[in-house]
């Protein structure tokens, strides 16, 4: 049976168990559900859970584990000369075997007999059936593929049998346990609780997944390029080499990317912080409820617009506008109409990113500012301070730690932003200070290293993970520090 | 302060009281919160260098009236005031009158101590600084010390002026807030149940302070406690359901009130 | 008692007022307020500019210039040796563009011998007529030999020129449409053959290198699959996790860690999720690249923290008195939560989920890494097939140089924004409808 069929069978068993369990519980109670410890549905659920959960767990483990076992058995059956080859070569061969095995499934027995003598024809035959092979198969591969298919078939049969037996056994054992004083509800609730725990552990698993996956790939990268060169190198020139060629390794200096990231983020904050902060102050302290009820959602629309739209806006509107205006300016001052602002530049990307960040700054600091107790405001106003004096000298100093936390969170968003910089910042990894010139960022390079054909062995691909873990580490520190500050700040006024 | 001098002070003050100089005059004052009317045509005058206590059951409008006196009601959305309130004959709701200047002359102490999250020194210095009352650091130091002296807090905090104001005890915090109000040299100080968040000992200290402040300031205090009103005030006004029931000398009020409702309230029949 | 006594202050000279710098302080007050208004206006101005820029560039994408002419399905061209019964490939590979070109040339009165003019005519029709006419013939071979009136897509440059997006005042050499073609364009328009029609293709077509035939059909399907996966996975998992953390979890180091973790995950750059997806789902688990399944899984992980945070807030907003009431009646904790707390929190949870989904719908960066930047012309039938997504399609079109693609990109952005508006308005209505104040 195939996996979906087994799942379907399990579902049917579950429904049957639920119905049977419910009926039996009611029957034992003499038709009066008040004689039971739990409502009769819990007994049905209990039987259904006992039948399906262990079976499903076995199924999952089998599905994950068996390919490893089968693959290693098949690979150990490879000819000696293949086994002495490099790991990558063996991987390629195994891929061929796998393809062959899939292909042989769609062939009839006669066809297999006909071509096993002549493997070269096999490839073209499989081609017509829609299975593409990377190269001409060798005779031993056909044998291995046969082994593979046979083992997979046996494994699938055993799995079906085991899963179904466990399901039926679970159903039977739990069915007989039904009794009026049996605490079915407590059992069922325990299972639900474990499901809840499992769900909440996904958050942890995701973090572990992020760290582990990136660390693994980054370690492979650092096996090729020394961490010193990566973290302190000032030249970024990865030199895409043809697959397999090892002649040019390229240079992977992080510094120019980091410089670009921080520079663009800085420009963005320069736009977002004053605008966002003053908007928040105006809306929370001055605006009438009517104005606030219109302006606040409108400003939040800015946060709902996908970053790709900002990127497009930067690419087609802001960039060309800045370029043309700079040409006009230089024309007016020097008489020579040469643009000194590039269409793709630190300024363009930073400015548009700043606009994107305005609602983050304003809504985060709005929360913080409104958390300042009214009593403090009254105290200051009661002494005869003007509104702005109260804000500048009492409210903002009191809100400062919270606002700093909010700004750190915003900064982490600026550093991790991708689409705007991909479209508007440029791709040249340069170290310079002119905001009118293009620079590039860590995120841009992650994207450009990973689009197109990938080879998980070349440093050109792996460097993206090293960049990724650097980015993750930076934003993690910023976020955790910011969360810490904001939490402390909130506790102060609760 | 010994008995003799206290009696002398009382006498001097009583003499002053007979001059009947009204610091603030409220004429037909009504307050609306949106559609709801909270105060009905209140006529109440506040005498200079006198402690006037506003009493009455919860929600009777005494705090609302207090807040009209320095226009703190302006900070509440949807609040509207009609009628006329004067401070030294100037209509404080006149367009010409500046609310900042008004509040500099009519200071306020709130129900809950609300020191700014700054040092003790900065808490006191804040008012004089925004109003530009000190010409230099020495001036400011002097204002701070004098204000803390007046609030009877100086000896307790003089060694930790630069520590946070929020680290003080509740009673100390409230006296700090009073010192903060005094530092601006207001003419009138409004106190909105200043002792409701304090323990009896701290309350006694604050009451003593109010007593002393009377010599230099006109004080209006809202209180829930009849005993407190009797202890600290010379005049008492009784509010009920948004109306001024009676205003009288404190002594008379608590012994022989004119209005039956005052009698009932003082006897504890409602409220 | 309230006798009016005239204050002696009226008689006495007023005491000198202290100078507390009112004028200067009010100037500062006004300045400060002006900064606030300026900042707010700045933000709103750019919102308006952004939307205006997208809409003004993009609304024309929903119209497409078509040339409607009688097309003769000449047997001579399609199948001159009459082999279509024996060779099915014949109808597939016939030279259909010639038929279309001849039809337009005839309508314009261009001689068949004038090869230069014929080439210019050919440039006016989209290359996609090949598949358009081929599909007509394959579906109904009877039309061979007849003449049918067919609406043909105009080429991208003609489309742009007709919509007035190409400046025809610059010299002929510097633009992609010649004076002669402009003349023809006007001639066809006068005859009623060339006109703008509603462009359904932008909604239904797949990827194409020709802007006039390109559409977001595949991207819409891909995005739909991904949203479905995100919804089906993240809503139950997110709600389950929140219930545990909010209602059951003991307050200890571990739950504190999970708490910090979730808040941090919500702030991790989205591109990091792309790296995770690439390393785990594609490289380790061997799921196909470019599949909407992988995209959906990645977006699920990305959306989960948002949903968990929203759900926890919604659960927290249900007052403890409700829990106490149910527990007091002898309900178990689990029953209390599932029977009372969860239904009351549901509007808040759904609002948070919709907002999370809207965010996921507009997310681009992680999808680039898992290979959804693909040229996919055919509809994906399952989530395992190669596909692309709406924002990724926008990204790919934004990188195209042709003028007509700028219009298409803006058009696609308008479609994306419409979806987002619908979702967000839905969330707002939901909140308004079911909002409960305790």
C-alpha cells in the first residue's frame, strides 16, 4: 500500500473506533451516560487515539529511517572501484541508480529483459517514458537499481503490515479497557496537552533549524575559506567558476557588504526616526480623535505594503527622479548636465527604506509614549508647563528606554530588509562614503549567490549561509537587547 | 511649634480673614463631560491665605470643580466649562488668559504622588527651569533647598538630592510633589485628595505641612475625610450630586450646618 | 452664603506679573507642533506618491491594444500537402504568424511583394499569435480554408505607442515604432480594427518574455497554494502553541526561553527563513525547488510567530471571570478553554491570522532563495509542481527592461495590493463586528 492509502486506512480505523468506543461506553453504562466517569464521546476518542497515534508515529519513523537504511545497503553493494571514488562521485552514481529504479518501475517486464543486455538503449527508452537520466547507465547500475526497487517494495509491505497491526492492536486493547469508572477524559486531555506542547516546541525547533542548517553549511564554507578572510576581508569578488572547476576560489570579504548594509540602514534611520517619532508624538499628544482615527490607519497602510512594491517604487520613480534632479542641479551650478546621483544608490535605497520604516517607528513609539502614565503629564501640566515642554522634558525622558528599544528593533529590520536593496542599492561591493553612489548589502549578496543553478559544494554558494548566519547573529543580538529593554520599561509602569 | 506661637499665628490669620479678600471667585460654574453634566451652577469663592476644603460623597463633582480652578480639565477630551471663574479679578477662561501662566500661579498636587522619574533635585528644579525663575545654578540650588524646607523634606533628603525621586516612600513622594508645586511660587495650591494614598503617619506630616503653607498660600483641598477637613481647613464647602450644598466656616459646618444634607453626610448617613 | 463681594484686588494695584517667557515658549510650542504635522504629512505624502506612481503607471495594464481583422486560414500556408490526417505534428508546427501578418497587411493594403513593409507589419503583431491561431486550428481543424474575424494581440511596442507611453516627437531612429507604423496604427484605428480592449490575459496568462502576452495566472495559482498551506498549517499549530503557552505552561526558564524565542522569530529577517527552507526542505529533505509546497512551508514558519503573538493577546483579553465561572461548574481546564475561552478569542485570532496571511502573501525574499524565480508558462496542477508567486512575478518583471513591462509590473502590483486591501478590510470588519469590550 502506498503512504496516502495507509493514511486513509488509519482515518477509517479512527472513525470506526470512535463510533465503536462511544457505543460500547453507552452500552456498559446501561444507556445512561451519567453512569460514566466521562462523557461517552471521550471513550470513543480514547479508543481512536490508542489506535492511530502509535501507528502514525511508527509510520513516520519508518518513512524517515528506511530510506537511509536502504540507501546505505544499496551503496555497500556497489562495485569496489566505485566505492574508492570520491564522495561526490558516489553521490552522482547513486543519483543515477535512483533514476534508473524509478524508470524501471514504469517499464514492463519484457522491456526490462530486452534492455538489460544493452544499457545504452535504456536511457533513450526511459526518455520516451518521461524519465530523464543524467548519463548512460552502466550494467552494475541496472543491477543496483533492481536491488533498490526490490528492497523498497519489501520495506513498503512490511511497513503496511506493521502499521495496520499496531493500529488494530491499539484499538482492541483500548476497547476492552472501557469501563464506567475508567477516566477516559483525563487520558484524552493528556494527549491533547502533549499535542499542544508539541506545537509550542515548533518555535524552538525552528530556531534550532535556522542555527543548525546555517551553521552546517557555513562550516563547510569555512572549510574552504578561512574565517579570518571572511570576517576581515575587504574585497568581495566571489568569481563564479564553472561547475567543478577549482582554479579560482575568489575572495569573500564581508567588510564591504557590512559597510553597505550599515550605511544604507543609517540613511534609512535618518529618514524614519525623526519622521516616525514626530508623527507618533503628534498623533498621541496633539491630534484630535478624528484626525488620529484617519491618520493612524493610513500611516499603517505603509507598513502593510509589501517591500517589493517599495523596491519597484525606488527603481522606477525615486531613483530616476534623484538622478534627473541631480543632473539639473549640476547643470544650474556648473553648466554641465551630469548627474552626480546614480539611479541606484545608497541614498535611493536608504530613503525608500526609511519611508517603509516610518510606520514601524511611529507605531512602536506610539505604544511606548502612551504607556507613560497620565499622572506624570498632569504633574507637569499642573506646574504650568506647555504641552511641548511636558513632552520634551517629562514624557520623552520617561519613554526614552522604550523608544531606544523600538529604534533598535527598527534598525534590525533595516539591516535584514532585502527587496528594496536588491532593486535599488546596486550590486557593486565597494567601500566608499559617497551616498550618491551604489553600494551593496549582505542581503543582496545572499540573493545573488543563491539564484540560478546551485551547487552545494562550491564556496560561491556556501558563502550565502555564512552571510546568513552573520545577519542572523546581528539581528538576534539587536532584537534580544531591544526586547529586554522594552520589557524592563513596561514592567516599570505596570 | 509651641502652643503660644500657634495661637498667635491663628489670630493673625483670623484677622486677615476678616478682610474677606477673595482670591478666586466662581460664578455659575457648570462642567459637562460630553453630554453628561457634572457640575451645576456652582458659586464658590476662595479666600486668600485660607485653606478651603471641598467635601462630599464620591462623584459629587468636588474634584471636577478643583480642576476647573487651574483648567486641568482642558486636558480631558470632551470637557466643557461654562460660567465664570476669576483669579484676582481676571477671568481665567478668558481668551486673553494664558493657561500656562495660570497654572504657574495656581499649582496642583495630585491624588497619587507622581514624581517624575528623575532625581529629587531635578523634580523640584523642573518648574523653575521651564518658567525661567532661576538666573543661575546658585539661584536654583537656593530655590530647591527653600522648597524642600517648606515641604519639610529637606532634612530627610538633603544627602541624596541626586537620587531618583521614585525611590522615596509614599509620604515623602507626596511631600516632594508639594515641594515641586511650591518651587514655582504659585499663589494658589490645589490639592486633590493628597493623602488618600498615604498611611496615617505620612498623612499627619502632610497635614502639618498644609497648615504651615497657609501663611503664604491660598489652598484648596479636596478630601474624603471629614476629620481631615476639620483639622486643616478654615472654610469648608459641601458638594452633592454636582451641586454646592453649603459653604461655611469649618467650625460651623461641623457643629451646626445650615443644610440638612450636610448634617446627614457629616453624621455618616450617606456617602 | 455666596454673597458677591467685590474683591479688593480691583482697587489695589495689581502685583507685578513674573515674566515667565510666555511668548518665547509659545513660539517653541507652535514650532514643535509644526514638526509633528510636517512629519505626519511627509509620511502620508509618500503613501500617496507611492500609490499614485503605481496606479498611474499600471492602470493601463488592464487594457490591451488588439487588432481585429479577418484572418484567412489559408490551407496553402498551414498544410499545403494535406498531411494533417497522417502527421499530427503538422498543425502544431505550421507557420501561423504568416497568416496573421498577411491578414493585417491586407487590411492595410500593403503589397505582398514589399518585403520591407511586410516585416514592419509583422513587428506590429505579437508573437503570441502563433499559439493563439494554433490553438484555434487544433481545436477545430474545420476552419482551415475559411476566413474568420480574429482579434490579434498588438506587439508590446505598438501597445505602448497606442496608449501614448512612447514619445513620438523624438526622431524616428531613437524609438522603437517607426513613422510608417504609426501611420498604419492610425489607419487601422480609423477603420475600427485597432482598439483597446479589457486585458483578461494579465490575470490568466503564464510567464512570457513578450509583455503583451505575459500574465500573473501561474503566480496567482502558486500564491493561492501557498496561502492554503500557510493557513492549514499555521492556524492550528499557532493556536495550539498559544493555548499551551498562555493557559498551561508553568512559568519557568524553559517557557521564558520559548517566549523570547517567539518574539525574536517574529523579528528575524525573512531572508533567513529562505536560507532555512533551502537548506532543510530542498537540500536535506529533497523536496523539489520552485514548488509552492516548499514556499508554503517556509512562509508557514515565518507566519507562525505572528499568529502566536496575536492569539496569545486574544486569549489574554478574555477575562479570568469567564474561566472561573466554567471551572466553578466543574468543567475541566481543557473544556473551559475549548468551550469558552477559545470561541471568545476567535475573532481576535482570525484577525491576527488574516494579517499574518496578508504579510505572507506580499513576502518575496525567502521565495527567491528556494527557486521560485522561475519562468513557468503552464499552470501548476499540484503544490509539488514548479510555480511562482505574485510578488516574485513582480520582482521578475521589474527586472525586465522593456517599457511595456513597467506597465505590467505596476498592473501586477495593483492586483497584489487589491488582494491585500481585501484581506485587511476583512480583518478590520471582523474586528469591528465581533469586538467585545470587557
